[in-house]
C-alpha cells in the first residue's frame, strides 16, 4: 500500500471518529437548577422529573433487614442522604433518554461542569456511601463503587439486606 493511501485511510478514520464524537456530544442534553428530592433516586429540577441513571435506592416504605437486624427506615434514610447531598446547590443532569414513565434518566452532578468520574457524580456518591445500589440491569457504571461500599461496610452494607429495591417493588407495588 502506498504512503498516500495509508495517509488517506488514517485521515479518513480520524474524520469518522471525530464526527462520531461530535454527534454523540450533540445528542446529550442537560438540565440545570435547584433540585427537589422525591426519593433516594429521583429528583425534580424546574418541575421536570429525573431518575438518577444506573442506581436503585431503597423505597420510602422499605425496611431493610438481614437475619439479625432490621433497619426500619432505610428508604427514608436514602432520601434524607440525597437531600443533604444536594441541599441548596445548583445541580446539572446530563441525559440522552427518558424511561418508560417519561422521566429523564440523568447522570447528575453539582454545578455545571461534568467530570466523567462516577465518584464525583451524585449517582455515584449515593452508591459509594451505601444509600443506593448499582442498578446493573441497566448499567455497570457504578458497580466498582458498590464493591467499595460493600468492602467498607458503608450505609446499608453495614448490615446487609434480604431484598433489593427492585425485589421489594415487585412484592409490594
């Protein structure tokens, strides 16, 4: 293959890669404002419902228990932790899609600058602090943070639990 053909192929590949990056960036939307907490994995900004992508928090009426201990308010504690985490701060959520209930599926963070570090995201902090679990049915983005929370016995991992939020919803809703 001649040098010109190789160079053309390389330039063409770079152009394709660059255009793919631009289209992926332009398809991402953002919403910014002060959030109202609905529960441990749902907020509202400017009246718009946002589900925190990739995590699943314990339900407000859910008690968490293992064989020896019952944490009667784990869902309420999850909500309270999220309220304290975002209290009075401007929040930005990046998103590409909505869920089947019409809620934005957002990766949310403080301020307006996205860092692409799961631990700096509100979603990741909820998992890392043991107030939500990684929702691996939809994403493995927060699985490493969940493993750290388990290892450190953070939040719910201090005692463990019998039912995930999804299992609890299936039985109780």
